[in-house]
C-alpha cells in the first residue's frame, strides 16, 4: 500500500466498514464511527467501546553504535502513552493522507486532524468520522515507540498533558501547506514533533541533531519521522536497510511502507555517502517537493 506524509494515496479499506454507523460523543461534538472497526473512547466520552489490548512487539537492547530496534504495535493499549500512531485518512474529495498522532494514557489520540484542529479523539482501528459535517475514512496502520530509553518514555508520558493541551486550548487549526493561511496552524507532523521534541510553545521543535539524516526531501515529512524512529536513518546503504527491515519484527503495514520508502530513495553513490550534497534546511510545516513515487503527495 502506498502511503502519504500528511498527503494522499488510495487505500484498500476493510469490507466490514460498510455497516450502520454508531455515534460516540467526544469533547467538542459527536464523532460518527462505522462498525467493523475498534474505538477506544477518550476518558471524557459519554460512551466507551473497549477492545482487548494487543501486545506490542517487544524491543531489545541494541549493541553500542548499532541502529535502534524499534518497539512497534498494531493498536492502542495500556502502557503505550507517547507512542506515535500512523493512520491513513481518506478525505471527502477522495484524496488520502497519512496522518500521525500521539497515544495518550487512556488510549485516546492527540493529533492535528485533517481539515480540523488539534484535538483529543478516540482511537480508531478502522471507520468513519465526521469533521464539519463531512465524512473522513480512517484506517489505522501501525504505532511505534518514539524513544528506546525508559526514562525518556516515562518523562514523555508524564509531560503529555502539558505538551498537548496548549494547542487545544488555543484552538490551533490543522494546515499542511505554506505559507500558513491562518495566524496559527500546524500540520499533523508539526504537532507530533513539537510533542516529542518540545521547545517553548509554539516555536518549532527542538529536533535531535541526527534527525536531519532521515530527511529524504526539502521538507520534513511523516516518512522521515518513520525512518528516524525505525533507526534506518543511520543504516548506510539501500541493501543494508532492506536487510535490516527484513530482520525486524513489525506490523506488515509498517514493513511494506519502509520497503517502499527505501526502494524509492534517489539513486546515489551509496558506497560513498559523504559525496552527497548537503541538504538545505527544512521547515516542519509546509509543502514539500513532489513524491518520489506517483502515489504519495508529500506534505
């Protein structure tokens, strides 16, 4: 399946989505979700549909200097506060986007949802939700633990409310093209990066020094974040990256996306990575160059 970085690709939606819709009341209004999916409602919801927790793929300790071994999951579950989740969202116009969000302690998701605002919403496995009276199809793809270090994860989980709530309280809207059409807006990627690597609100995130190694184009994308969190940004060659992907335990949708990203990388002299030209600085929010493959629209 071809994926998008806050941009669009057609998805093979589950056949069970075609059932009668069910309403779950969440803060700020009603979200309509079709059966044939899983919903774990936020703590403030009037209705909660609980699903059995699915175990995350466990992480193991990497030798010094080796790429990190990511901990991944196929759904929301207790103990995963701070996990980054990837979703495929099909807009009413038929264009699909890859959207990312942060799992909270109650298994709800904080994200800057397409054409909406930064919000806390129930986790959706697969279904439909309403934004401004328009229907958006949502398919969960996979989740990934952002930090291997337990201390860093504990701090992230503890600080999530103070990192997330200012964006909601200020009513910050979603946007994915630049320059911003409003005085203040943020992309799904921009929001997640600011939660993971916070600077003073609402300044750009304090990205790690090695994050630039994951950048594939002129703008950071959700694809770059995936390569970074998977540890593939430090693997030198395409062949080695593909071998690494084959060795790691992960959901099938994540493996498929990583293989697509790695095989679509520009053809360069991989034996001499130092020969690459320096990449120009990039903004987190804003439109990127055209996709490397026909399906994605990289935003």
